[in-house]
């Protein structure tokens, strides 16, 4: 994938076996916001992303923060693979 932005390739998530390419999925939000700001563009989010009637959002907004509160990232040990 050619790109004039060096971080684009590094953060691209490819799922070729499913025919899906999500170039920004693994990109930190702060990096995206900084990039948009540099371009003078605003950030827009679909209003359904905050609706916890959808399971994906319930998990994102309630369960993940709870798990991180119980087990902060700074206290996690690497797991053996």
C-alpha cells in the first residue's frame, strides 16, 4: 500500500483472508486527531458509536473501562505465547 504518510503502513490492519483492509484500526486516536488538525480538518464520529444499546458499544464504554480499572495496563505482565 503506497502512502505519503509514514505511519499509515505501520498501523494498517490487513485481513486479506476476509477481503478487509482497515488502515486506521490500530492507529492511536491522538495520532489521527493530530493529523486532522494539521490538515485543518475536523473529526466526526457517527452518533451510533455512543449508543450502548449496541453490544459493541456497551463493551467499549462499560466493560473495557471496568476491566482496565481492575487491571490497569501499567500493572499487566506480559503473557507467554
